[in-house]
C-alpha cells in the first residue's frame, strides 16, 4: 500500500457489536481474537465506520499536535482552506475566518479552490487529446478504492493530483519549498494523501479538529468582531468554489466552454452505488467520450466524515451556491503552469481462498448454499459465499452470522434437553412438538418411546398422540396462564405434568417427571440447567443484541425450566 490509513479502533472501547464490519462497504475491517481491526491495505479512508460506531471506539488520527509543533518551529505556515468551511461555520464572514486562523498561528490563509482551477486546466488538456472514458480524481477515497478493488480501471482515472495537492504545490511555488501547507477540509482521506512520500501537504485538519483546536487555544468567533483587511492570500478567487459537490466544477457548461461538447458527464455519490457502476465498467465495453465524477460521501464533500452536520444538505447547497469570497480582484486570475500529472498505480488484493475453503466455511456455518442459500445480509456481506470467503481468510468471526448463532444455540439447547433426567418437550402453536428429549418419550410409555426412536426429537408429531391433556396445553398457549401443574396417571406411573408459557400464543414447554424419583435428582436438574445457562450466556446475549430483542427465546425457556424445577424441589 502506498499510504497509511488514519483510522484506528480502540481495543478497550470496542464492544464487539460488528456494526463497523457491516457498514464498511469494502470490508476493510477484520475481527480476530475478539478484536476488530482496520486492515490498512484494504482501507480507503472514507470514515464510514467512524460515523456508525455506537461505542465511539473508532477514531480518526488527529493532526492537531503535529500542526502545533509546525507552527512553533517554522516561519511560514499556510492554511489551505476548503470552500466547505462556509457551511461548517455558518454566518461567519471570510475575513473573520481568516483572522481566527491567523490567531492560531497560520501566517497565510489560502483557498483550496485555486488548486481546483489548476486541476481543471490540466483535465481539459487531457480530455482534448483523447476520446476515452475518464473517471474524476476529486475524491481520494474513490481513487484508492479503484486502485485496490477495481485495478483494471486505474488507467481510466484522469492523471492529475487532487485539488488539495495541486494547491499545496502552488503555495510552495509562491512562498518557497520550506513552506508548510496544512489542509483544512471535511475529508478524512486527505490525511492519507499527506502520508504519501511525494506529497506537498504536511498535515491535514478536519473541520471537527479545527473546532477542537480553536477551543483549545481559546479562539472564539464571539470575540472576533472582524477586520476587513484580512484577505485570502496570495490571491482571492470565487472561481471553482463549487468543486466539492457533484457537478460543481465538471458540468455541461464546463465541457461546452472548454470545446469538449462531445463529452458526456455523469456523476454518482455513495460507495454502494459507485461499486455497482465500477463493477459494470469492468465487465462491459468502456464508453467513449465519457467523464464520470464520483464522490464516496453521500452528498460529496459537503457531508464528509470530518464535518459537523449541524445543518441539512439542502441548506448547505443553498449556502454554497451563493458563496462569495472576500473582495473579488479586478484582474483576471493568473496562475503559473505547474506539472500536476499523476499516474494512479493499481494495488490489487490477491486472494488465496479456494473453492474448497469456501465450502468448508459454509459447512461450519451450517449453511448448504446449494439447497438453502440464506443471503440475509445480517453479517454485512452481500452473500453467504462472500462471508464464507472472509471466514476462510480468518477476517471475520462466525458469530457475526445470525444463522450460525441460532443453530449453535439450538444445538446447545438440544444438549441440555438430553442431559435432563426429567422429560422435556416444546410445543408450537400448531400443537405439534418442536423438540423433545428421550426421557419425555420414556415417561409417557412404550409407544411414545418407539416414536422417538423412529423420529429423534419427535419434531412435527402432534402432541395429542402422546398426551390426552390438550386442554391444559391450550390454557397456557392461548388462555393466558403462565404455568399449570397437575399429577396424572400413566399406566402404573404417577407423573407430575408441568406446562408453562414460553411465548404467548406461539410456544409452550412441557416437563414430565416421575413423582417417586429421589428428590435429589430435581436439585441435579437445577444445577445442570444453571450451568448451561451460565456457560452459554454470551451466545444468548449476542443473539439478542443482533436481533434487537429484550431476551432470547432460548434464555426464557431455560429460565422457565429452572423455575418450575425449583418450585418442585422446595
């Protein structure tokens, strides 16, 4: 990988909810040894995981201390300010914003929009010499995603640096190579750009970090009445301030004015939709004379991870459309000719997972893909095969699969049933047995025992074939009673029949036990049941968490068994 991700996950704060893995569209987060981890060579630094982490365990690297040190030790520090600041700091005039940044220690404040103008000029030169299909370079997360996941399309990224990088190059031309350039914008991925060896960007602050920095230094707009002598340097421009939003710079008028009327522009936002577009471009013939503008964030840079969404997108668009910088200089914008070319090198991920590995992983999840494909998406992957592939590479935990959790819980409950000395059965709303143990059949007589031997667990058998007390079962199932206990005679045995509600109108449990058994066995039942609940509490809690339930059916059922046995033992 040619750069490092600025995103990290705190081991101490992570609650193992797997939400980050579900929300990451490129699956750049692994889960190993009970710890979620960002995989650097897969991460595109979009920051989506940061927004969705409920425990705030995922954070973006702060460059505040790095900027403080640079301001202290260097003479020329220039802030490259993205035009998105006008929506982040609502109702703050440009000269007040400039003054605030200078109070922090910046010697000059310049507009990143200048870099957008420089990039646009070179894009015109490239497109005028070809009729190919080009993909915009404005979003560093998207270019990184293409290089990593769609390497065959890397050659179609227009070969120019980002506006932020172009602006940093321009600033160094004006103020000298020793100048320190700090970008300030809403983009987390700009931090990754600054890590590249040939980058002219020293560090990057998000708007959120800028607010934190201002609070730390006690720079408050309330105490900055404004001095209109403060202006953007070295020049002021209102050109290309809209580049941070879809069709803000590359639009129909731009192509017409640039004598590129033969080009058609398309724009798409949001990673899932862009993934579909790129997948199609990989398999289909590339369209000619086409320019595709892509933004990872749902509203372009106006909704970047590094901003505070204090106002809605429509209001942001309205503010941006009316954005005017300080005073517009009378002379036309004159910019030097700079070499801003960049080759985007594919860095594909090579998978070593075989078909046998995937099949083995599916089997371990209790999924027969050929007969019963689940593809429920609860794990965050589009298909069971995709999740199984990740599982084979040890990138995920099987407990992320709800189907696996349910099966595991069912298997453990079956084990509990068959260990109990009492007879236990679960009956569904259709008055058919869902599950039963051998002791249930044995205590009811020879015929039920034969039935159990031919149909293990007795699943699907009508309870009326075994017990002549359907009225009691109905009283719990639909009559509203929580529990009914009754001594009944079965041939030469007197048994205690306990019926209890597991889920109103849907499921009841039945316990049958010999009235003449040693009472110590009842204590044994309680002890064993408690042990199973304790050992498997984590599984139950994870299932309940993922499904959004207050308590799982399994836990309720086991607790009911304990309660009924405890009452009898007392």
